[in-house]
C-alpha cells in the first residue's frame, strides 16, 4: 500500500496556521505540517527553517501568498524534496517600485509607533477579500485573529522578507514537479495575470481561477480550493 504523501503548508502575510485549517480538515491520512512564516526577515531564512521542520523525505508543498515566495526559495535549495507544488494567490515577480515603497512606509509607521498595528491590519481587509465578503464578520474575525497572532514584529519581518526576495520568474522553467496554481478572479494583491504567467512557464502546471474570490482564496472559497488540492494530490 502506498503511503499518502506528507504535506508542508506555508502561510502568507499576517497569517498563521488558521489559514490552512479548512484544507487540513480534508487531508485525512496525510501528515500535515505548517511552517511559521513570521520568524525571519528573509525568504532564505524562512525556507531553511521550513525545510528543517518539514516532513522527512519528500513532501507536497502548499504555499499561499508570501508563502509562495518562500516556496520558490525551497525549490532553489532542495527541489528534490518537493514531490508536488501548489501555489495559491502568489506571484513569481519581484515587487514593483510602488509596492516596495508601500512596504517601506508600513514598516516605518509600525516600527516608529506612528501607526497602531491593529489599525494597519484592519486596513488590509478590503484589499484582501472579495467585495462581497468585506462585511463578513466570521471571515474578518479570522483574519484579525491571525494578524494579532503574527504581531507587529512578525509583520515587519514578513514585509522585509517580501522586500528582499529575488525575482523567481527565471526559476519557473526549472520546476519539474506536478504544480497547481490557484488564484481569485478579483485578487487585488496578486492578480490573475501573475498566476497565468506562472502556469504558462511551469511544465506540469494546472491553473484554477476562482470566480467571486479575492486574495484570501483558502478562506474565501475553501470548498473549491480543497477540491483542487485533492485532485492535485491524487495525481502525484
């Protein structure tokens, strides 16, 4: 009997393990581990730490948003460990100058105390969810809970990691494992063209675009995301 492939999950910006709870609930029989993407200020350090805590041997790697930047670094460091790759609401591109400036402003505001971190976290909500979910109290409560768990220091480390990440587009053609690429049609953070670019460059990629969905695909459309993950895992 073939053992189910173990999984390593990588959360995004201001996310903790809660972002993956709907997915993990459907992964009966699979060993599931969730990396902490808030403890280091570079994708290289985050990738090294994630590999240290990953399941032994080969595993399927599931990455969301900032976690995708870390996943690309894992693919540079240890591609032989990754049996399959899922990239959700992320991008291989480096930041634009505008986005870099925005990250720098947020780091400066939070570190100086000019802006309260809870206020900064709340201000993200309309940008990361579909317009129909902006008033969704249950979803917003999860997002605020995760942000508070990451905290101001973790948030600043994550922003610095995102700022310093390399351009991963040259890596895409080197990815040989079965890859699932998922994004929301109305994602304002990593729009669909980012996912279309990754899927077009990765040899064994399948692209799934979710209707009525913003950036927080694993929580906004968990049923469809989990079905896509299940189909992807069955194909490994």
